[in-house]
C-alpha cells in the first residue's frame, strides 16, 4: 500500500484525527492548572497584605516566644544560629549565671561559635562544644549524650532567638529536661518592645511564617 502524495511515510491515516482529539484536552488541563496557580497567588497576596497591614503578625509573633526570669543555672546552652545568641551567652557566662557554656551546632559551625564566644570574653576553659546537632530536635539528646548534661537534675539557661524559643523549649521538654530558663538576646528583647508598624511586620513576617511551618513539621514528626 502506497502513501497518498505529499503525506510523510511515518504518519498513518487517521493519526491526525487522534492528535486533534487529544490536543484540546491537554490545553484544557493546562488552563485549569494555570487558573489554580492564579488563585493560589492571589490568595497568598491577600494573606500577606492582611498580615502586614493588621496586628495579626504581632499576635503570631508574640505567641512564639517564651521567656523566663533569669536565675542561676548549671549550664548556659547556646543553640546554633546567628551571632546574637553567642554574644548573649558569653555575656551571661561573664555575669556569673552559670559556670559552664555549651555551644551546640554541627561540625565546624560549633567551633565558630566557640571562637566568637571567646572574642566576647568567655573563658575558653569554661566552654563545652557539641558538634553533633544539625536540627533543633537534635540539641537536647546530643548535649546529654556527648557532654553529660542530666536532663532531670541539671538547670539550663536556653539561649536562642525569640521566635525560636517556644519550639526549642518544647524539644527540650520532650527530651525530659525539667529545669529550663529561656532567654533571648537582650537587644532583641528591647527591640520587640518598640512600636510595631507595618515596616516591622514586613521584616518579621518571613521569620514568623518559617517558625510556624517548622512547628507544623515537628508536630507531625512527634518531636514536640
């Protein structure tokens, strides 16, 4: 059987109709997906405007933190993160709130924390280093296992950022720690008591959204 004049040999009679039949269906699915994407983007924009223009972000922000009145402890435990945590921990050590400072992070990041604490006046002989904590949920078990902290009897001052305090504390309580004093860097505490306008909410919104997403993950994992 020969092919009709002008028709490529690789195309069998009838395939054009099949192709034409499937093309509208595929285009319809693409259009539906694009409409859903548009709706999701519009909803996200509305929520972002709501969070920035109203006090809702203030309430969400305040709900994340948990601070305690400072007191004497056996250890100051500084969780890995920005330098403000390390500086606050070094100051607390110098002020005599505990005889030991634990810097907890992963691998060489822990050494960076130790070096920064020493730069800010911490006595190197009073610093313990935990190099095995990648995630927030890793810190409680790692410092108990590697540094000999007793969760049931030792009193700790837990130093981290304000929005991270609640989740970090929940992880330590889940691991059996009974005596925890939560502490944020002192300049963070001073800053959060200032007027909170839309610019402040715009800057804090990514941290707030990240932390609530992390809470959801940890709840699903059973880590808190």
